[in-house]
């Protein structure tokens, strides 16, 4: 969320608003009963401006501008060539003629006369600006008199040339009179045909629009735009229909048809006479609908958070278009011309209804006409989105690009989905979260350098569009057709139009690059062959071959059908990224004549951090196949004393979530075996004593091991002992190693054990420490035997449903390890974090790549207020409203009991653990805070740097923040892992490491060392470690340990304080010496921060 984004006050969300489908026809009852309405009202109070305070002296400046323009003397009429020549000699103000510049032989004349009238229009007069705007534009329209024009000035840029001279004349006069202002030219909403004059205070940086973040400071960042425009209803509508051609002399020689439509040029002309009519429309609507202005502010905020604005670089759909659309829907829009919206609706209802109209209107696919159906859609059909205002005979979206229309509709649908989801914070999704973040939205990016002579958008006639916009349209159509269903969404970011000085010596800055963002469909994008029409469909087949060129080929299906096709299977090993890159590279080079130097691809860098590969899924599938074989072998054993009920895997390798994909020779890499839980059917044979049950488990494991070795050749088993502190804990496990190389670590689950532990926990006759110990053992048993199997099943299911989930989980685990948080956040908890980002992606779509899944998880963690809100991960949507309320109540109870969060910090609940604490035990508050801080920093870097971000910087973590850094010996660790029970010789030919003996299985000594350090020194020190591959253990001294009097139960080593013999202080040197002794050869050295020495 940006620093200048609107903030909100927390409110109760337990009450869901009305159904969206009925919002336009119902009054929602008492608006205060809806949490969304209350939050919207609060937002409106916060974002509204105090105009006199925000723009001191602006009204006076506007009056002075008006008086200065009205007092100008008449000039001309003079032939345009003569006027341009003489003007250049006598004035230092440039004439901003649009391209192409007027020819020297042009017969028409230019002049200046007193404007018909001058008005201030836009959101300044309607008072619908918001504090979070990056800049404030105050629009002053100057209506040119009809005497300046002739009958056919609508043709061949004549009007625009006369308009440019009129603007230059005003500019020259204002520059001389207002020396305390800076004057610049820019294109109105990025339209190259409409230069306008900008006046800014000199103490305001010319780069204020780029720096932003000053909107809430009022007048420090505003500008006045002087906009010349034509008289109302001056141009003949019949000559400027969307099927008319107004640029006859600009027809290319290759075009035989001189009636090629010029809809963009025509609509630009018509829009020049529509400022006053739309000003009247909005003013009239605000008088008849009390909530209209507030609904416009909500719409502006919604659009702003998604990066939309009136400028073509911002999509061409801004606050004006939202306001006009809503005003028209209050008058018309129904099948018979009746209003869709009621003026009695609340602002939030008007906003939701307008959002629903956008989501269902299909602006990107069909013509939408607002008004009585007296015009056929064919008359107004043109390229790009069409929202035709029949009363004023203009497409109000003529400046909107095709890809922006797709984006707008997609965002409207996503917002509508969030509104209809009762478990989503609707308000945050709509107004608070900054959605305009390319890295959070798109999977693949293409940077395209626009060639100096870009090919025209279409053969025949130029339509007056900016060349770079026309080129981007051509790129979009080409890539859209080439990628087809592989791309769910394509968006192009063109450079923002720059300002240029009003002096003749200055030139407009040239833009060079456009950025294409692509949201892929992983399933369809991974297809190695593109299929076209049937060979018998000659016309379609010819078009297919013409588009794809020499790489098109015939393909015959087993059924005998022959179709046109393109083969991309050679790029399949690279995944869908590689296939899409190959398609884009080929089609842009062949169709648009671009070169490899013109193209740059981004998006794959995140996957390269931990060498993620499309082949990893086959490795995980092999692991699951090996498990199913193991399960079959166990179930086929006939000499077991009890019947097998369930064999459940709980290792991350079997749910596509382990950081590294397993290979059969895992043992040589020092990788741990796959954890499995074996449950037997209920039986009265189990002992009634917990310690006896643990010994019975050992007997069962020994029996299973012997039976497996006897039943199947190539299986080796080994009984291992747990690092148990009490005889009531699980004491042993069984390692089973297959000849293929896969190994499993089997533990036995007994229902009788949990029953006895639960009985002890509730027995008030027992001592408290006994009940506490039983509760801890019960929690551990339920975590291992009940929660983990269900968790494993859930994650594996959704990893197959969401193709990007597995890689996103693995990259997120690497991020936690890179910042040495892995020893505090267990792997299942991290998996739930990522799964939640996929289950509740609002206001974004479901992630479809590793990068979006990973960054979306960090964004969720950055905004997750774990101090006040529980995280409820409900994949199958089985939790009822009462259960969710119970979870919230349970968190509130924990916060009252443990206000300092010494025992419970994060609260994560699932359908199989509604307690909320099974996943989050032993996470200190400082660690949770560090997670949030790091996630916020990473999210901010992704937002600020966009595709220029180097993903490796998100995983870099220094050691300066820690008090102690324990460096482990890599040689000692390798020695432990290599000590696998075989004999090693100095001579390679005598080394028995290649023998078939595979026991015992090696285990990294780092987790064991870390467990021992935590068990002994958890009070004075907080340890940080990043996984088995991390050879550094960092630590922080506990600042809450102060000097104290002597007692028998001191938490660590203390020594007498030098100033007071009766006071003792922590003996840090002794603690470090003990750590060095415990670590032995594993510890290479211990670095201590200078202040601690």
C-alpha cells in the first residue's frame, strides 16, 4: 500500500452487505447497518480536500488568467505559412502544431479573436478531487469563436492547426504577464492532436508528477491546464461519424479506397465541442442525485488504486469517464431506455452498481450504446472499446486502448468477486490495496524498443493517433493472436507523454520502450503444438499459414483429420515461459520486423533462484509413486498382529512442497527420508499405560522391518531412536530403504495413546506439572498423527489444482531460510501462508506463476495484522460462520490472557485445527515482527522497481543485526553426513562407500545442535537459522534479562556485577564458552558484535 493511499478505520465485518445483483434496485435498508457502507463513509471523510486550504490563491489566479485572455487583441487572419514564419521571428513562443506539420502551400488562415467564453471544468469545480492524487489538474477551457473557422475545417487537421496557433497566442501573452509561473506544453490525455498549456508555480518541481506522495499536502503540487476547444455542436455530426473519413489527403498511395474510416480523428474532433455539454450533464446529475459526487470519489479511488486514468498511458479511462458513465446510467441504459440506477441510492450502492455494469458490459468485445436504440451498432463500430453516448453522438472511450479495456473489465470482475465473497475484507480489496503492481499481476514481461520507423498500425490511412500508441496496438493484436489461449491477459505500458518547453528551441522528448505484461494460463501455455484450422478449410488455412509463415506445417491426428499446426515442442523443457518467449520472439521478428536487440524478457529470474524446473513435477510424482509402492508392501504383510487402517505420508516431499526435489540417490546427498505415519485399527490389545504403549510401538516396528525384508528383496530396514526426554514420548522409528534409493521413516500412531493423554489432561486429581506434560504430549501427538496427514492431503490436492502453488511454496520457504527464520516457522505453516494467497487472492487474480505466487504471499504477510486478526485458511469452505466467530473469540481470549504475546503470536486456524495455535507454537513476537518487516520491505521493492527488480536482492540477508554469529564447519558437517556406516579408505579402490549397505541413514547435525542450544539457552539467547544448508547460526541476547539477586533457579550462567557484589549479571562469556563446548568440532568460530565484547 502506498504511503499516500487512503487509510481506513477498523470496523466489524461480521455483517455481510446485500447481494450485489439487487443493489441497483434496493435501497439496502439502513445504510449504517452495512460495514462496507460505514467504511466507505469514513473513507470519504478522510480523502476529501479542504479546497481553500489546499489551493490558496488559486481562484484569484484563475480569474487573472480569464481577464488576461479576454483582454488580448485580435490577430489575423493571416495565411498559416505566413503567420508561422512571422511568429517565429517576432515571438519566443513555439506553435505546438501536431504531426504532420502544415504544408507551406496550405491555403487557409489562422487568427485570434476574443473567446466566446472561458470556464473552469473538471473535478475542481465538482469538488471530487481526493488527497491521494499524485497531482492536481485544474482545467480551464477557452471556447474559440466560430469566426475563426470555415465550413470544412474538420478535414485534414485544419481545426487542429488553427487550435494550435490559438493556444500559442494565449501562451505568449500569459508568459509575459505571469512571470512567477512556469509554462509548459503537453498533450491532453496523451492525445497527440490536442496540445494544451500547463501553468505551474515556479517553486514546484517540474518532476512533481513523477515523485508523487505530495497530494495530501495540498497546493504544493497542482497545475492549471489551458484547453482551447471548439464551440458546442459546431462540427457536422454526419461528416464525423465513425465510418467517415476526414483525412482524404493523408490516404497512402497503396490504398485504393479513399473512404477508410478515421474514427479516432473524428471522435477527437467531436470531443472538442463536448466540454460544456458534459459539464452541464455532470452538474445536473449532482443536483438530482445527492450521492453522485461521493460515488464519483469512490470510483476515482478505485480507479487510482488500479492505475487507471484519463491519459492514454494510464488506460484512457479515468475519473471523467467513470462520472459520465454513472451519470448516463442514472438517465438511461435499460433495454427500453429506462435508467439503470436510481438517484435515491447510497454512494456505495451507486459505486457497486456501476462496477457491476462494467463487469457485465463486455466493453472489450461488443458495442455498448447508451440511449434510445435508434442507431445500429454497425454505424458506430470501430477498433477498440466503444461506449457510445447517443445523445451527444460520441464514443466516450475513443482514447482508450484495447488492452486497457480488457484490464478494466478484469479488475471489475475481480472486485465484484471480492464483494460477493463473505470471507474477504471487501473494503481493503477495493480501496486500500494498491493493485497497480505489474510484478504482482503478470507472469512474463517483454520490453520492446520501438524502432525509429515503426510500421503503421494498419495499411491505408493514419488516424491521428500517437505513433507509439499505434505501434503498441499493432504489437497487442499480433501477440494476442499468436498466444491465443496461452495468455489470459495482455497489458501494454506505454511511456507517459512528457511536457516540453514553450520556446521554439526546445523539442519533444522521444520515447523508446514499451513494456508488455502477460498473464499466462500454465496449462494451455505448456502445450508444445499450436493447432490451427482443418486443411480442408482453405480460406482459414491460408490465413493461418500467412500469419505463421514458414514454420506452419500439417499435422495428422490418429482419427485421420489433418490440421494446420506450429510445433514448439523443442522449447517444452523450458516450461511455458520458454514456449511463450519463443512464440513472442518469432512472431514479433517476422510480423513487425523487430530484432533480438529490440526484445528483452523478464519474469523467469525468480525460478532461477533455487533452480526450479518443469521437470521437478516428475521428481515429485516419482516420490509419490514410491510411497504408493511402500504402502502396498506394508498392507500386503500378513503376519502383523493388528490390521492396518491408514498409512499417511507427512513429509513435504509427498505434497510437492519440499525445498529440493528428491532423487533416488538422495542418501548420497545427505537428504532425510520421507516421514510416514502408520495407524492400526482400534484394538483392545494396546496396553493401558503410555510408557508401555511406546515399547509396544518398538515391537511393532521391529516386526514390520523383519517382515518387509523377508517379503521383498532389496529392502533394508533400520530401527532408530528418537531424541526423547521422557519414556512417555515416542521412542523409536523405522527407516526403510528401497533398492531404488527412496527411503521412508515410519512411526506408529496409537489411538489409545491419545485417549490416555486426554484423560490425564482432564484429571484434576493429578499434579499440575503432570497435566501440563500430558497436554504437551497430546498436542504433539495430534499434530503429528492427525493434523499433518490432513495438511499433507490438502496441500497435495491444491498443488495439482494450482500449477504455480508448488514452486511458490518452495521459493517462499527459501525466502524464510535466506533470512534465517526457518527454524521458527515450520514448513506446514509457510505452506499455509502461500495457500492462503492462492485461495484469497483478492483484489488480484489467482497467481499463475512462481513470481506472482511468491510476491503475492509476501504482500499478504506484509498486510497481515497478526496482533488483532486470525488467519483462517479454509480451502474447502467448510467452516461455518459460528466456527469463524469462535476462532475470532478465541484469539481475543488469548490476547487478554497473554497481552504481551509471550506464548501466542500468530493465530492460524484451519478446518482440522480450529484452535489456531497448532501451527504457530514457539514463535517469539520479535520473530513475527521481523517477518512482517522483511515482507513489507520486499513488497515495497517489488512495487517501486517493478520489472527492473533484481529478485536476488529479496533473498540477501546480512549478519550485522545479530549480536552473535556462530560459524559452522562445513567440513565437519560433511564428515557426519558421510559417516553412513561404511568404511572409508584413503585409497579409492579400497573405499566401500559404493557398497549396497545403506544403513544407518545420515542426518544433518545442525538441527540436533540447534535443538540442544534452544533447550539450554532459549532464555538468554534467541537463535536464527536458515535450514540444513545454512552454515551460520545467528543469535540475539534477550534484552529482558536484567541484573538480579542470587537465586537457585537462575535461567542461565550469571556472575557478580562489578559494582555490587549482591547483584548478579548475565555471564555472556561463559554462555559463549559453553556453546563452543557443546558444538565441539561443528563450530568453526563465534563472532561477537563489538559492543558485546
